[in-house]
């Protein structure tokens, strides 16, 4: 909730305080007393808090924030609902500035869900058709989350188990479902994957993205819950932050391990004013796909990715400088290819903005271009990482075991003789190479490859979106025009002449 007057901007300290709310988070078999202090999460929490402090700095306020109509306070531009191309680009610049603070490594920073919810709010008519009370719940939650500039996370995917069976036929208590309802709300039980950033978020959107069939109404719901909701159990994956040696050794994983967690709903009661979709299998799809929600949330992901790939290209360049290979023609060629790939991803982003469409009052990025970018980048990311590995060779491994080696005079002397470089001091060379390993080779780096390959859905899902949104009439029309410009009869007549 808002602290210190109703018109001030959210601060990092306020965000940290908001997480001391008695949420139930487990890691390594233990219940976490306070995520803001626990070694598994505290630096990621600080990185999230820094987002709010950054935007509140006087020099950044205009770039990063806006004042919604009818509101008395400025909030992140992620909550802005662009009415035209200029506003879309203005909003994007704010999102890129936030992404730059983690070099693009925080995939589900608060602007991700703000983008998803902006899209749902733009498409409120879809919810109105589903029911006036459900639409009001969406509007009220949007207003509440936006006014307080909250960090919202989401779980919209069911845990993998038996893909041969429908979601409704999975073992009891696996897929989150409505197990009860009364005049005050619904009760849900079961699990959802995979709440990235949930441990440091304020609210959780729970929905179902995967196709459902009639008869699966128990799992056809969406709602929002505070992260300290009674019965919500958060089961964290391994913390890379906790295993980071130091900022010098692991500059990314020590600070930007945004965490992923399984959410288990142990008979969680959701009041009706937080229920957005109720027992409607098609509405589970429509809330994302008949509104601009899916486009906006994944457009945000592409914005962030431009920053991450730019960073990785910069890292590749520094690695080659560290080992003295930059000017070898084949290495220059490889760096040029990485630069071209960054250029391509930036161009796709500009393209989806420039070819955006007016949907009623709102301006929405080009849907097919966004899906095209998604298909291309989920395949590009592992190749990009592979190229950086290829450029680096054994340098990523021939490194001091930790910063502590520099503290031993004998070892330090050897490091300074063996970590030589034509362009940088040994200490700097080690710094560059450790940052590179953290980004692409560490367990944290490896999780990022999995993330970029899957956050938007497996390949058959993303290519399906691309297939459905492509203008096949235009494509086949060109073919048909060609085919209709000649005939077999014409060819035979020509032969008989
Ligand atoms: C790091 C990370 C963070 C994530 N964060 C979030 C989050 O914050 N919120 C959230 O809701 N979700 C999150 N997810 C989940 C993510 O959305 C899913 O992983 C993604 O949608 C793919 O679904 P799945 O994992 O069930 O894979 P599946 O759909 O099971 O696919 C796995 C593989 O199985 C095969 N396969 C399965 N079904 C088919 C089929 N019908 N046809 C062909 N091949 C098939 C394919 O080879 C596919 O690549 C995250 C995932 C990762 C890895």
C-alpha cells in the first residue's frame, strides 16, 4: 500500500518494506523469514528496489514516469496506455532504461506485467462480454496496481506431467483448479509454474494460457492475489545469488538473479473482486489474445532483449580485446555477425512500432512482427551465446578461483604474469572474462538460455502464433497471380506454333 502521502512516487525503500509481509517462501527445505534479508534473494530485491529509486531521481522522472489521467502521482511508463506511435516510443525508451540497469538480465521486471495488464485494460470490452462484475474486477485491480506502481508477477502455465492427457485429467492437486466457491469468492488448490520474480513481487496474476477444452471449467479461471495470501506456498528454485562468490566473481548472478518459483495454492481463497475469469475455457485464451495483452507483454520482452543482446555483443568485443583477437579477420567477421544480429533485433522492434495499429483509442505494436521476432529470437539466443563462447576459447575457464586469489601475494604475482593482455591490465582482463562466464556459462547464464528459449512458450507454440497472424492471403495471392499469368494450354499452344 501507499506510504508517506498519496502523491509521492514509489521508492526502493518502500518496495523493500512492502515485501516484509509474511509471505510463505521455501528454499533449501526451510521457510524464509524475510526475503529482503535472506542470502538467496536479498540482492535481487535490492536490484528491484533500485528500479524504483532510479525512476524517482529528478533527472529521470520525465523519461521514466507519467501521471495517469485522474491520478495525483507519477508511476512507471510501463503502465502507460499509448494512444499513438509517439507515446509508444516514449514508453519504450523508459522500459529500455530500466532494462539497462540489469543489462537486460531481469526478464520479469515490473514493466512486464504492467504491459500485460495494460493490454487487458485496453481490451476491457472482452471482459465486459464475460461479465460486468469480472470486468470491474479487472479495472479495479489495474487502477490499484497502477496507482501504487506495484510489482506484479504471473503464473499462467501448468506444471508438466502427462502431456498425453488433457489438463483437466491430470493427477489431483497438480494443476491449480477451483475446488470450492461461495458468496465471497473461489477457493483454488494445485500448482502453477513458474513465477519468475514472484518472491520479490507484490501481487501475483494467476491465469491459464494453455488451450483448454469444454469440461475443464474448474481450471478455467484467472485472478490476482497478494503474495502473502493465506495458503499460497512459494517453492523457490536453487538460488544462484546464494552461490555467487562475490560481485567481482559473479557480477550478474550476485545481483540480478530474479528467481523462479513453483506456486502451490493450498486452498487459497480469492474474493470475487479479484476474480477476472470464472469457469470459461475460451475466456482464458481471449483475455490474452482477443485483447492486446499478449502483444504488449511480449513486446516488453523484445524491448528488454534488445538491451541484453547489445550487452552480450559488447561483452564479446571486450573478450576478444582481452585475448587480443579482435583484428583477426575471421574474428572481426564473427563480431560483425553479432552486431548484425543485434541490428536485426532492434530493427524488428522498430518495425513492430512503426507498423503498429490503432485499436480503438489505443496504439498497439504490430502483432505478426512481434510473433516473428519471438520465433527468431528464441532460436537466435542460444546461437548468440554459442558465438561468444566460440570467440573466447579457454580464457573463460583459465581464471583465478575467486577474487581472494588476488589477496595472496604469491598467487597475485603469478596472476599478474599469466593474465596478460595487449589492451588491458590483468585485473581488468579477469574482470571481463568472469563477467562473460557469469553471463553465458555459469548456472545463471545457462538458466538465461533456457529462459530465452521458453519464456514465451515452446517453439511449437510461438511458431503457431506466427502461422496464425501472418498475412497468408497476401503471400499466396502473389503465388496465385504468378500461376494465373500462364497455363498449360498456353504452353501447348506455344509448342504447336
Ligand atoms: C526460466 C523460465 C522462467 C519462466 N517464467 C515464467 C513465469 O514467470 N510465468 C509463467 O507463467 N511461466 C513461466 N515460465 C514457463 C514457460 O512459460 C513455459 O516453460 C513455456 O510456456 C513452455 O511450456 P512448458 O515448460 O510446459 O514446455 P512444454 O510445452 O512441455 O514443451 C517442452 C518441449 O516438449 C515438446 N512438446 C510438448 N508438447 C508438444 C506439442 N504439443 N507439440 C510438439 N512438441 C511438444 C517440445 O519439444 C517442447 O519444446 C518460465 C520458464 C522458464 C524456463
